[in-house]
């Protein structure tokens, strides 16, 4: 039997789409809330559990389970590893690359043309357990984080079916990770949502797309007020004199869109909002410096 620990859209997608003949293998579901995203899909997962007659608990209130496997989907909290239960983790990267936190965000900022997911055994050191199976998909830029999450959710579904079929067929195998190929993606906090205008415009475009909804959005300051940039695209560069003194300055205004000087290239901004969600009116504004 399996106990699922589900968080976010990927957890919702999985529990919604598990075939009926696999449901009998699920002992129970544990769900949680996450204040770091716009929608943690707690309510949606709860409704699916009720609809599919699954026993479910909120995190920290779950009862003891006799399940042989604990499967963690999008789970953000540490899980004790014991001898009686095998803990299985689904991770948003092709391990051993991007061990750690927000690996999909890191992959999109880095411009990876292939993203993927890994099903692995949990270990004492995070994301170092033996790999059970992996799935990958090629992507084309520009791509929003929400669209990438949808793709990863589909890969999670494939991994889940593969894992369950291995259990059914008594063919569960795993292999160790290649330590020489390992990299780490570190945790992110509020500071990491801010744009560095010394970056290449292409990186800033990817950054804006990578930290948008369901995350809090790419941020910047105009004077002392914080703003969120919703959409942007890198543009061909021009020769800017004394460039280092002009990072973040508006150089052009096209069709009511601001074009900003970056470390390399220019960035066209389409959609600038205040933290209260109101659009910033740029109609009569030009001399703007982002910082």
C-alpha cells in the first residue's frame, strides 16, 4: 500500500488522473498548505480525495499508516527515514543535476533546453538517494514557469505509473547517482525575486518568466517603491555610452512599453504592477530608473 504526500499543482494533477484500478493501492493521502505560492491546490486536492473516496489528512494531523511506501509529490518538508517504510521522492530535475530547492526555476533561468523529473529513494542527505526512474522533455523558449510545471506534472504521472507497475511486477530496481555530475540548486527567499539590471537581457527575460505565477513574480524598484514585472522580452542591443552608469534606465518607449538598458541587450517591459495588484500608469512617464 501507498501513502501519498501531495502539495501544489503536481500533487493535484496526479491524484486527479490516477487510473481507477490504481486507486485501491492508495492507503491514504496527506495534504498541506503553502503560503509561498498564489495557489497551493490544497482545496482542489481535498475535493478530489472526497470525490474518489480516499482517506486524507492535513499535514501534522495524519494518523499512523501501515503503508509500505510513502511517496512525496511537491513536498517541502523533511520526512524521517525508518526501516518500516520506504520513502520515495519525486524531484523536478534529472538528477544528479539540480539537487535541492526550486530546481525547475533554476533550470529555466539557466535556459536548459531539456527539463525532467526523477523518482528516487529518499536518503539522509537530500536528493542523493538511488534513482528508480526518470522522464525528460524538450522545451522551447520563451516559456512561463506555469507551463513548465504543467509539463513536469505530466512527467510525474508517468513516473508514478512506472513505479507502481514495478511494485506490481516485483521488479523494483534502482541505481546510484553519479557524484561527479551533481550540482545544487539553493533555496530561494524574498531577496531572490529581485532583478539585477547588470544581467544580460536574455537572462532577465528568462528570470521574469521563471519566477512568475504561481510564484511571487520578478521584482524591481522605482525610487523606493517595489513593482512586479509581468512580461518582458529581450531586444537587440544598441550602443549605450557609459553603459555601467545606465543599467536599469529607460532608453525608449514603444507602443506604451518601456525599453530598459541591461548589462547586455535591452529589455522591453509589458506589464508593470504595484504590489497591491494595480497597473502602473506609464502614459506620461519616461525618465524612469529601475533598481
